[in-house]
C-alpha cells in the first residue's frame, strides 16, 4: 500500500516581479498528484512571505490554480509587497494548524 506524503514535493522553478505582481512557477517533482478543492479534504496551500531585509512586509495564503500531476507546473501571481526583496514559501493545509517543515524555498525578488 502506498502512503501519501503530508506535504507535496514542489520545486520553485521561477519567481520574479512583473509590474506590481510576484509571479511564481512551481513544479510537482513528487510521485503523487497534488489535489485541490477535493470535497472533505483540506486543500493544499502555500504560505508566501515577503521580506524587506529581515522585516516581513507581506504574508498570504495561496491556492494552486488546479490539480498538479507529477511533472506538471503551475504559475501563481499575487501582489508584490512594498519594498519586498525576498520571498519565502512554506507548505500549509487549509484549516489545519501548521506543524510544517518551515520554508521550502527562498528567493531574492528581481524586477
């Protein structure tokens, strides 16, 4: 019997600032489809934290735009926090307190 991982294996392919938005592209590098909006199950979310130096200037929960099969990638856009120079991404599940592994990706934001 296969065991589903609590958190998916996502790889950050790209993150950049375009106009007033941060554009993030993620790839499912794991062996299982990451499901979104499945009745009766908590939805996978990303926590995107933006920093200006050591000061956090924005924090938001983001949903994937669709289910993501192994090997597939998806792009998410969200507002760029004022003066943010660093982006940190964390795993989360909707309505579940996060015991999570912390930051799985960190990148400098470049315009």
